[in-house]
């Protein structure tokens, strides 16, 4: 990673220059929203109805199961503290690396990619979907939750101004408010941009869900290969460009 920063500086194009930051801000969030949709739907239908992206939703499901006397799924409860620990771990990685901006983004995207690849390998080898409430499924859930924690944290740490790629309620709110402002006389110059970004993320998440649903029907546990592939594309797009 240090070699990457040094080589970029030697070419007179710093690894964290404003152009690189703008390029990543434009390209990355929509891709990550696709990944979030894929991971959330795939995890929900193969790993015991656990939300791996919308982790707080697990509290609702667990509470409903408790009231209705349904089977208790420990993974739904553990997902919350595991998510918190994973976010803390990503923060520690960022602090130890001493990187910032796009350089930090590339490092954390690599961690994100490796975690998603670990889910794919584990799912293909252990087939946790065969017993959605078993130990293997629980382990797969925690890896998936950690991958999503890394995805959320990497934007917050490297590009603080970026909006969430998985909390679709907030993006839907932004889209409606921006649209209403545009239709009124109180339209601000950035309303159109806010609306565009919110719709991109909403669309990306929905597309990710639809693709994952189709992939599950055709590929089974190999459906995890799709978020891995998209994460690889995100990592490639975040690489520094040497073009003038």
C-alpha cells in the first residue's frame, strides 16, 4: 500500500487527490448498494432469515419469534454485537494503516472483498443453507455481517460525505424530500444531485435483490459468487488512475 502511495506521488498525481476522490464518490456507492441487496437477500433466504445488511431488522424478527413462540435463532441476536465489533475492527485497521481518503478506501475494499470471498468458500464447502439454524449457518451469518460492517464503515471513514449504501429508508426519505423541494419554489441547487444519488442507491439495492433471488434459484450456494464479483469490480474501480 505504501508503494502505491509513493508511486502515485512520483507521477505527480497523489493517491488522494480531489479528482480521485470525486471519481470514487461517483462510482462506488451504487456498486456497494448492489452488493448490499445481494448479501441481504441471499443471507435472509439461505441462513435462517437473518438480515446481514439491515442488521437491526434482526431484533424485530427475533422479537416476533419470541412472542409467537417460534424457534429462537441465536444468530439474529448475535448479529448486532458482531456488527459492532466488526466496525470497531475496521476502525482499528484504519488507525494502524494511517491511510486516508482513496488510499484507505482501497485497503478497506480489499478487506471487504476477502470477507465476501470467505462467505462464498465457506458456503460452497460447508453448505450452511442445508441447515439454516445450524452452527455452519451461524458462522456464515457472522462473516456476512462482518463484510457488511466493513462496507458501511469504509465509506464513513474514507469518504465521510457519502450516503449509506444499505439503509434504504434514509435514501427513500432523501429522494422524496429532494423531489418535493424540486417541485416547490424552494428548490436548491443540490436537490437534483441528492435525488439522483438517492435513486441510484435505491435502484442498486433493488437490482441486487432481484439478481440474488434469480441466482439463488439457479446457482444455490454459488449465488454468493455474485457479490464477490461485484466487490472485485468495486476494488478495481477504486484503483488510482495514471491517465492524464
